[in-house]
C-alpha cells in the first residue's frame, strides 16, 4: 500500500501579507475616492458660487456610503 503524501502546495494557507495588502488597498481606495469626491464637490460649489458647501458635503457622504458598500461586499466574499 502506498503511503499517502500530502502536497505542501495544495495545503498552503493564505499568507498574512495577502490580507494586509487587500485591506490596505481598500483603505487607500477609501481615502482617494472620498478625496476626489470632496474636490469635485468643492469645485462645483465654487463654480456655482454657493455660500454653503452643499455639494462638497453630499459628495463626501455619497462616496463614503459607496465605499462602505464596497467594503461590505469585499468582506462578504472572504
């Protein structure tokens, strides 16, 4: 009877660096997206000459909500 040999390549556990890279990239995406939406809202408020920065606030909340949804979907797959 042949002895059972386990292939070490098949039993590899996910490396901790993979999850670190995954979540650090999500954090970077969060910051860049919110920053970009805030900048666009600022430009739109300036172009429309609004006293109150309504587009800046709305765009930041929309970007944050979208990124939280993306984070939820990403964690749900894991």
